[in-house]
């Protein structure tokens, strides 16, 4: 670190390092004492991660949002449309504030403000919504660091709100049968597929016949929410349902189409009506995914296999269904019993007591 003058300038220059990067910058003063104070302040800010060499730190927050959506989310994420919605909620608070001036305190202030907002349906914004938007903000700032627009991520140490309710609504066999019985014709195979496979709604709507393998009994997902492919086994009932559907597909590429041949894009109204007729309340289409997971787990499918079927990125998400697995400790007991009672190595209980 040094303070010096160039031959062609009267202003004092300072030179120091930030995270391994050498910074040379003018103090914009010819007074050495003033320059020394500026230099000392810059060194302290550098040590605290508050000094930014890049002028991009002056970028307005709404511009960072646009850069993130166009350069990252639109190109690399399946949740692009969802990201747009979350980003709008963030922009309403931060607007055009320079990203280099946004602090952890500002983000905590946003978190407090956001949880007191209301949705378009007049309900208070849930903690889960606030936490998802916070995750998006952390991703944006991480990219700003990667792109050398910021030195540190101001959201890195801001924690999620505690007490988030994890919705776990699922149906039993009778309720599933009642919903299917009340579905309009084009909706029935969609609901059957959701219950049999646990596929996400977008994965179902984007499914094409080329990715349905009747020979080996698999559905191939080319690109999931996590940008990964996976194969889902088809049961005999689902396989027969899709075969019948294909026979009447009229050459459509997409598996699920409406009666007029148009590809299904939204089933909210028809699914809501089916639930009402079946007298099933507080149930969303996504809950069919929970229903499939609970059925797999209660049937004895292990968590690692279930993780791959559902397309979870981490096993943590799948562990929500662990309590459905029947007699999950029986195998553990059996293994240890076989160990203690194995021939030639039997340990006497009496000997242990003595």
C-alpha cells in the first residue's frame, strides 16, 4: 500500500489491494494531509468490504433486475416467469437505489416491509413468499459479485423468516377417485399422470409423445425445474391411460391437449370445478405431487429413489415424506440382530450383565 504522485499530476495517488486485486486511484487532492486521510479511509473500507473499484456498483437496482432476468434467468432457469413476478416485488421497494449502497440493514428493512404487504386476493404475504423472494435477491447479488459489479453480497448474512409453514396436503385413494370421476374428459389423464408420477404441472404440460417410452415403461423429462433430466417409471394403469390417449391424439406432438386439439396451458378453472364437485376443499393441483410422493413413500420406496423420481435437487426436500415409509426401522433392527446372533460370534447376554 502506498501514497504517491505521478510526474504529470499534482494530485496524490493511492495504491492498495482488495481481495487480491490491486487498486490504483487518485485522491483528487494535492494536499498530502487530506490525501493521507482519504487513503486511510479507503484502506478501512477495503478491510470491511465496503470499497468498490467498479463503477457498476452505482447501477440502479432495477437495472440489475433486468440484467439478471435477461442474461441469467431467461437463459438458464425454467422458473423465468416466476422470477419476473418475484423481481417485481423487490423492485417496488428498492426501485433505482444503487446496488453498491444497498446494505444488509436495507434488506432486513425490506423483509419487514414485505411481510406486511397484501396479495391481489387480499391476503397477507406469506413467510414462504418473502423467503423465496429473498433467495432470488441473494442469487442476483451473487451474480453481481461474479460479474465484478460488487465486491460482496449484502444479502449473504440476511436469514430467512422463521416459522414458514410447509404445506403438506394430499389425498387418500377415495378422494383421488372422486376427483377423477368429476374431471372433464381432457383433465382426467392429466390428473392420473400427476398422481402416478409426481410430475410438476409445467413438466406435464410440456410433455411430448417422443418422451413417452411405452416399450420400457418410462417418461423422460428432458429439462426439469433444476435444469436436469430424469426418467420416471410408468405403472400399468398410467401406461394404458396414455396409450388410449395417443390413439386419439390426431397426430399432436404434445401429450395433453384440450378437446379442440389445443395444447393444455391452464387447467385452474376445470380442476377447481372438479374439486368442488368431489367435495374436496383447500386443494391445489400441486398437491397431487405431494399425493404421489406420499403414496410412493407409504409403499416402501426409499428416499433416494423418491428423490430421483420427483426431481428434487437435494435430499432435504424429499425427507419431508420420510414419516410415510412403513416400518423404516425394522431393517436396522434386523441387521443388528443378525450381527449379534451370527454363528461363531454369539455374545452371551448373561456375560454382558456380569
